[in-house]
C-alpha cells in the first residue's frame, strides 16, 4: 500500500519568514495523485492542491508554491512570507489510481506555528 | 452550503457501549469515507464507500462497521467501544475517482473511558 512521510512534526517560524514543509511518498503505481490539505485550529480540513504523477510542473498560488520531484518521490510545500493565519497542521496525501476507488492515505502532518 | 455534516460533535462513552456516528453530504458525491485522527498518526482510513451499495475496508477497520444507507448518508458504528477508539473522527466525501479531492466534515471528538 502507498505511504506518505512527513518527517517534520512541528515547525515554528516568525512572521514573514519562508518555510518549506516536506513530503516524501512511496507507491508502486505509475499513476497516482498527490494532495495537500490544511487543518486550521478550527479543525476542519481544507483542500489546497492536487498533482497527478504525470505533471511535474511546479505550481505557485500567491504565497504558496509546490515542488513535485518524482526522482526523489517528494512533493514539498513552501509558504513565502509566512503570516500568523498560516498557522495550522498541514497534511500531505497520496491516492493511487485504481478504478473509481479513492483510497487516500495521509501523512502524519506538520504543525506550523507562525509567531508575530 | 452544508457540504458534509457529521453528528454528534462530541461524545463520551464507557467501555463496551455502542454508538453510531452519522454523516450526510449534499453534494451528490458517489464516494464517502471515514477517517480517524490521532496525534502523531495523521488521518487513517477506517472504511470507504466508492458508491452507493458498496463498502471497503481501509487501514484500520477493526472494531468498526459502516453502512452506506443511501447516496447521501454513510454511518460508522462502534459495537463495543474501547479506550483505543478515543479519537477524532472525520467523515469525507468526493466525486468518484482517485484524482478527486475530499470534502471533510467538522469532525466528532469521541472519548471512551
């Protein structure tokens, strides 16, 4: 089965610092999908981004950017000029393409604290 | 915009008691899921239902049963609760397909004493 590792349990930065959250995955499939979700203190998980295994283009959305590298099985997430509102637990997830089943597996999460 | 609705939000049980967590979605999604979230473990899939009438085990199905009552509703039952089932439970739904993002409910905090 697929596996996702987020080695950083907790990260603390000061506002306006850049921060990168690491995600390493394992899968035997050639077709798969990677995701990032955010869980703010309110508790509800919110989708941030999705990438398929055939698209290694990096993506930028405002202060957020994602670096997908199949060679190292990594899908890292960078927040530029962090803000207090970025404080949350961030989860990386992997889903293998098997028909209509969506057996999505999550990493353990990285708790990001941004201090003013 | 209800999305995914879970009930109850909080529950305290004694060991051996049973209970059912309810989940409903109003997005006409085919697929529904139950996850549990524990410190240091992330979210782990308990059961999922790819479509109405089907259910499949996830990573940690032991001690749980599920029912896909109809397209909207997917319930999770603990027949005989154990302290190891103390956790936060999330229901989610999505369109069919491995590439689809999940929409989550607000969670149920369950304590088993």
